[in-house]
C-alpha cells in the first residue's frame, strides 16, 4: 500500500512523500478534531519551478509565479495528486481525507493571507479547523523549519508547496529531519522588500501582504511615479520602510493594482517571495541542496530602482 501511494503521488506531480504516524501528534493537535480515526498523515511535497522565480529575479516576468507556482499548484496539481491517492485508499477500504490550505478561510480574527485579496478572506471561522501546515510537514519528514517559518527541503530548499492526506491506514513512518539546512544566516530577513520578517523569523502577515503585492517601488517595474498619491508617508511605503497596521495595510492594498489577480482571489506576487529566493541562493551557494543546476540562480548583480524616481 505504502509503495503504491508513493507511486501514485509521484505519477501525479509530487516530488516528496512522507508518512507521520499519529503518535507524533500531541493530544491537542487539530488532527483529532478533523478526523479522530487518523492513524497516519501522508505528506506530499511539490517543487516550485526554479525558472519561475528567475523571472522575478530578473524583473522580466511576474505573472508566471502567481499562476504557475501558486494558483495552479494549489488549485490543480496538488488536489489532483491528493485525490488520486485518496481514491486509491478508498478502493482498498480505508478512510482518506485530503487537507489543503484554506486560502480564504481563517480562524484568526484579524490576520490575512498575503497570497489572496484581503477582502476575500473569511475570518473568525473557528469551526473550520486547519492543521498547522509547517509543523505537520516537519512531522511527515518532508523537510525542516527554516528561520522565517518556511519548510526547507534537501532537494529544493524553500521552493516547495505541500499538502496532506489523513488516513486510518497504518503506513509506517518517514524519519524526521535532524535540522541541518537553516544556519540562521538571516538572509531571508534581509531579503524581504518590506521588512515583514523580524529577527526571530516571525512574519507580520499584513506587512507581508502589502509588500508581497508590490508596494516597494524600488523592486517593482510596474509602479507609476505618482504611486500612493495622498499618503503622507508615500516615500516610506515605496522604500519598503513603512510600518503598517491592519488598517493602514488595507488602505495601501486598496491602491495597489499592478496586474489582474488570478482566479480564486490570488493576488499577483511582485516580491516573488524574495525571502525564499534569498534563502535558496544561500543554500545553493553553500552547496547543501541535493538538486543541482548547471548555473547559479543569480546571474548578475541585483537590480533596483531609486526612491528618487518617485519624488
Ligand atoms: S535564509 Fe538563512 S536564516 Fe533564513 S531560513 Fe534560510 S538558512 Fe535559515
Ligand atoms: S519577501 Fe515577500 S513573501 Fe517574503 S515576507 Fe517579504 S513580502 Fe512576504
């Protein structure tokens, strides 16, 4: 059964498959509310194409990231693999419940998901229990937790997305990572164009939403010179130095429109997850990633516009 699950998952786009027995989850884990019969969590990891990030690194193409690395992965590729595996398990008489991120539904009262429009998020829905995705991925042996709260894998570093299937089948276990990738270098913190990550790696979701959407004009080839007219701190916003609140973030986001959003409320990413790119380059330079490429990710000096262009 386990080998067949791996075979089906990989045939449907998964690159990494891991298994966590229920004994790895403490009694207060949301799993017990979602499916108390769970005996194993199957983790599926999917690479995000390195070439898609390269478009943003070069400033040549942006929309590919949002559509191909976020929307199509979350809405097509990953659910297909989950469904195919789950259907196989049902065929064999087991329960199988896919778990993907609720991109637009959250239990938090006043947080947001930077990947989707803030006003498309349904907040305060505690009955819609979500797994702790990062923690579950680590327990499934897909990777380790990096400083800025992302999954780091041996193969692709942070360039992965992941989802799960809960099942009442007993499928053995995948060894958890002994953390060895994140060396706390801080490149992810420095790499954010909006100072959304503090020195301890905590991400301010509203700050991230503003700069994920491209509020830093020095890294946004689409921003017109008159951007954010009427904001007292417009140059601070454009320089990536404005500290936002949930309220001011909404005001700024209302003025951001550089590209049409994709389906399912996905916003076009202009930062291109610069935090993850910085991390990837660091891990690549150290030579610790097992998936090697013939040329380095960064090929020339990083480009940047001047804040003076917006004065
Ligand atoms: S950039 Fe450095 S500190 Fe941040 S997650 Fe990667 S390895 Fe860890
Ligand atoms: S680089 Fe982008 S995705 Fe990462 S924390 Fe900053 S704004 Fe958010």
